[in-house]
C-alpha cells in the first residue's frame, strides 16, 4: 500500500472528501459525527477521512448483524484541533 504524501493516507484528497461528505453534518462539517453507518469496505477510507479533516478521535462499532459499522467522533469543533 502506497501512502500519499499529500494526505498521509493511501487515499487521494478527492477520495477522503467524498468519504467525509457521507458522514459529516451537512449543516456544519465541524459538528460531531454520530451514528454514521458505513459498509465494511468504506470503513478504512472513512476513518482516514475523519482523521484528516478533524484530527478528532474516532470510535467504530461493528453492528454484527450485517456488514455495516457505526462511526462516532466528537468532530473538529470538540476535538483537539477545535479546542
């Protein structure tokens, strides 16, 4: 896996933005991310995107009854970057 220097992840800025847009609050991206559900194949890029844009901690829970995961994060405003 090649890590891109621009993002520090194996994903491009466009991939990170697309993943972040799926879970971020549309009224204000700095708000907490709560109860965002993503498919198994989207977890890695989503976690990388949240770290990239918010620098906040992330909690991922396996929903176990299917291939979906729930993601929580305090978001930019309540994370270390917004303090």
